[in-house]
């Protein structure tokens, strides 16, 4: 019954999306009387649509929680013996469920806009909600006609096939939803951009309305990428935090576009500049979300991250991508000339620094997009090409390093017009710190050029992040300024972790018997023994390792080689010993013919700073959201008080 309820709610939500689109379009084209009647339907349709989509997804969660094996999706992605948390997480750990989550979040976002947003002109809001409905209709059609999550089996399964063991991890419960929230936030920004284009209302107020959605999407994308990186690091057992996998890139590309869009929208909101650039980036950011969706669900690549291998579904998504992005680009081409340029600014200004960094971010986006799609294009002609770190790292650094240098200087510049002479002292200080770190690292030993430059820039950027506080009273500094400072400092911390891990990691692959001791970096590791253990839906061989840092007190590590029985699969569970200055990473391998066990050990200095930095970046974005909302509330309150006093004076007169 729950499955039928969920499917019915999904159909009704789709019907309301159609009503929302038609009512919005007729309201924009109709006369004063007919247009008003149609306009009155748009906001209620959006609100009820969000409610129905939430009911549909709640029904899916329920059939997974009770393991209703008469539902095809549950039978294919769950098992009666699986722990409850992974049963529930399995609802979005597959193609159909993840798409329903996407549609649900999109519908709820539209409902929230309809319920609370009153700052934009009504015509622009109607166009925005109509565009949001238009995007939603395609995904509803995709679910209902190509990927029905509530399809029943003729005969219920006995136990279920289970979820991919690599995805049976708490990281799964956090990583995908945060990415979807980010993608959907970009769809809202896209709808705002289309609405502003349709009504030719690209104004600072439009940017202020859109900015919280961009910030929210950016925060969730940051959290999702950070969580996904850490999940791959400890779960896959290969010891790396980023592999340039096409699906990893599919999450990175929207983040790069969203970062550029965020800065561009801030300039438009604050200084009424970069109007066409903001609209264009709104289209590009959502385009990258759609490209990522196509890669993950089209069957054009095989990855532990990929959800679907059905080319028919890929064709459906490709058609949606062509309609949405092609239509938006055509609209942009037709209407861009009608958008005024906005206010001018000097190249030596904060706006100039932001434009430079946006160009660098766009170039980085192009580098990642080319490196991701090129192997897929060559494979279509039966030519297999591998594109990995030897391409991405040096080519990306060509644009990333200048961007980071300008990021350190940009917040010190004034709006509109400034001179480098005015900020020469702090710039010289930051440059001296970076140069000092560079020289110190060179003296330490043989370090490759990219991590060397990364360490130097990380030090300079960390100091420069706090330079905007000069001459300010800390308690009176706006939250949005603190958000910028924390986010930039988080970038510096993450960069330090990346460069340190690359420059100073040590690895040992050894074969050891019980009681043998080996050394990796400052750690001594002794194998105490290997024994069998059992979990709720797996068995494993577990090594008992005694690890000592520089002769100190020993700690126990328990890496495992697991065997899942539903579905049958072998996985490697790494064991980590974390200190403030890095991690010991241990993986248990196979047993050799002579009885010894293979151990792979890494010492990774400061690797955890990568994820600490990511969390700081997300925290900075959250502070900026609260700061912007606080400032908007103050403006509204001040405006209301002014209107009340004016009304009071008029009544007295």
C-alpha cells in the first residue's frame, strides 16, 4: 500500500508541476484580469507539489525500512539481514531512489520560494517558479516513464540482493544527500536566472534573492565533496583522497562553477556589476550538475560511484540536458543584449580581482571537463585513453596557483578603484611569509615543485585570510566578512594538507608473520595475529596490529578483509591511527604461501587537514548565509520603520 501511495503522490506532484508551468506562462502573457487569475494558482501549486513529493519520498523510505521485497527497487538494493541504517540509506543509494530524492528536494525548494519570497517583482517570481516547474517536469517524466521507484515484482523476493558492500557505510548516509541539496540549489539559481532573463529584471535585488540559494548549494556541495573524499580514502583501501575519477570530477565541476557564480552574484548584489556574467554562470553551474547526472546515470562509464548502466536512461537525461541547457543558452543569446552592462570598475579593484579569479575558475572547469570527457569520446572510436593526475595536476596548477595568489590580495582591495601601492605593506608581508616557507621546505629535502608551491601559497593565504580584519573591531565585524575569512582560511588549510600529504607521505608494502615488526615513517608496527570475526551480513579476517609513534605508548589497529554474502563481494577495511600531525593508514592483504601476511602501510603527514579545511570552507559559507540573512532582516526592519513613520506623519498632517 505504501508503494502505491508513493506512486500516486508522485503522479499528482507531476500534474501540479504542469499546472504551475502553464499558470505561470499564462499569467505572464495574459491581460490584467486573466493574468491575475492564473498568477494566483502558481504559488499554491508549488507549495502542494512540494508536499506531495515529500510524501512520495517518505513512502520510499518506509518500504525500505520495512524491507518490502515485493517492491523491485527494495529487492535489488536491500536484504532482510542488512542493518536498519543501511536499509534506510539504501533508499537513495541507487538510481531510482536518488532521482526521487533529487525531485523531492527540488519540489520542496520551489515550495519554500513560493511561500517566503516577496522581494522580487511578481512577474520575475512567476517566471522563476515557471522555470523551476519546467525543470521539475522533465525529472518527473524521467521517474514515471523510465525509472519508477515503486514498481512491483510479480512474485516478492525471498531475501533481496543487498546493497553494494562498498556503499554500506555511514558515509553513504551523508555524502549523496548533501550533493543533491547542492545540485538542487543550483537548479534554483538556474530558475532565477531564467526568470530574470524572461522579464529582463537582472538587478542587485535579484542577486540578493538568488545569493542565499547559491551559498546554500555551495555549502552542501563542499560538504558532499569533503565527505565523499574521506569516504573513498578510508573505505576503498587505496590510500588516496582524490583519484580524478570521472564521477568525482562530476561533483567537482558544479562546485567550481558555483564558486564563480557566488562571487559574481555578490558583486552584482553589492556593486551592481557583472550582470551578464552572473546570468551566464547561473546557466553554466546547473549545466555542470546535469553533465554530472548524465555521467553517473548514462552507462557511459563504470565506477563504484555510478548508479546506472542503462543507455536508454542516459539518452533520456541527455535529451533533458539538451532541452534545459540548450534552451537557456538560446534565451541568453536572445536576451543578453537587453541586459545593461552595470557599473564599471577598475582592473585594480576588488571587482577586478574577483573577475580574474572567476576566469581562472572557468579555466579550471574547462580543464576538468576536457579531461573527464576526452577518454569517453576516444572510447567511442575504440581508442582507450587514460587521463589522470599527470594531466590534471600540472595543467590545473597553471590556473589554480595564480588564482590563489590573487585570492590572498583581492579582499585587501577597495571596491570600484584602488592601487596596489595602498596595500603594498600587507602584500609584501604575505609574500615574505610564502617565500620563507618555500625556502624552508627546499632546505628540508627533495620536494616536487607543485607541493612546494602549494605549501608556500598555503602559508601566505592563511595569513592573508585574516588581513581584512586590520583596523576593525572584531565584535562589530559582519558575519558575512567572517564567513569570507573562515572560507579563505579553510582553503589555505586544505591546500596545506594536500601539499603535505603529496610531499611527505611514506609507504611500506611488507610480508610479516606473527610478532614481526616493521617501520613506516615515525611509526613502529607489530603484527600480533590475524583472526576471523563476523558482522551482521559479513565475515572477515581481522589483523591485530600494535602501533607505536616514536617509541611511545602502543595503540591497536584492526584492518580487515571482509567477505559479504549478499551480494557476494570482497572488500578491504582500512584502519587509521590519527594524530594532530597526520595519520597511519593500514590495510591487510592476502596470506602468502609461507604463512606470512601482506601489510600495506602509509604514514601521511597532515592529511587530515584536507578535510578540516573542507569543513572550514563550508562553515565560512554558512556564516555568510546567516550574515546575509541578518543584513536583509535589518534592511527590511529599517524600511518598515521608515514607512511607519512616514504614514504616521501623513496622518498627523
